[in-house]
């Protein structure tokens, strides 16, 4: 699934389309929310505990439905303070983008054995495409770093503790500090992969030796037009949900 930098990029772009003072005035909480489902990286919890849907879910709204079913008190924005509303909207953007990736990119291509027979190669190429997206948008996202300072303050939710949220904000800040480079592939390729670690490392090394050629091979199998359509679909779905939630 997309990484925090890409999640913040989509959330910021969507913010301009939604045009809500709540988001404009609580941009830090909104952007932090757009990354928060991945806080399980530091808590080591199950994906379902923060994404509220399984990897088999068919709909882009399954995670959102699961969130509000599990925590119905968050479903009515008028009953929440603005900073929490902004955070939840960011959170929703993450759930929608992840579901769009699963249904439109991962399953049809990287999870399709007719296209990628080697599980290690499939997983590494999946991560490589995600990192390519991060590198592309990082120049636009990096100026947002100051907005995230103190962005965990005042958020009133029960399923992520204030301590975890604070640590997560610090973890996100470290991404800006280290920047986005292809060396990061070694780290993200090793996360949550059900494949032989030796094969994964071999695939990573092979890709990093010829990055342009590796990307060309990915785009031969996953057309650029498909990636553009995935982003557009996620944006449209999220903006629709966000406007309904605010109204």
C-alpha cells in the first residue's frame, strides 16, 4: 500500500478540492490523520486493528464503514471538535487510498500470478512503485513539515493512545529528515512480506543496480494510465465521502 508521503500528498490535494475551513484551520491534524493507520508500524498491531478491513475487501469504502461500525461515536462530525474531525477525515483518506491500491493495483497486477510468478519479485516491485510515487511527490510534500509540529495535540480518539500518536508524529517527522531516496527500498521491501528473505534481498539488489530499467519493466506490466486512474478514483471517492461527512 502507499507510504505516508504519498498519503499526505493525496490528502493535501483533496483538501483544496473539499475547501473546508475545518481542514484549513487544522491542517496538521488532517495530514497526521492521513498517515495514522500505519502507526501499527510502531505498535506492531494487526493491520485490521487500524485499517478496519481485510486485504480481501472488495470496496473502496470498506475500511471507512469498518471504522464507523467499530467506533460509531466518530461517525457524526457535528458531535466532534474540529481538530478531531480533521484528523478523522485524514484517516479516511488513508483508508480509501489503501483500498484503491489493493483493488486496482495490487490484486490485478502484483498479486496476479499470471503477471508476477515470483512472490519476492512481486513484493519488491510493488514497494518499488510505491517508493517511486513518494520520490515524485516529496518536493511538494516536504514544505508541509512545519505544519505537523504539535499536530497530535487535542485529538480525541480512543483507538490510538496519545503516547502512540506522539511517537508516530515523531516517526513521520523523521521521514522529512531523512528524505526520499532509492536506498529506502531496502527498508520498505522487508516489511510485511510473505516471501523468502534471500529472494527479496536478491530482487532489491537487482532493482537498485538498474533503477530506470527496473521501473520500465514495472510500467510494462502496470501501465501508467492505470496508475493515473487509480489516483483519480481514490481522490474522487474520498472527496465524496469527506463532503458527506462534513455535511
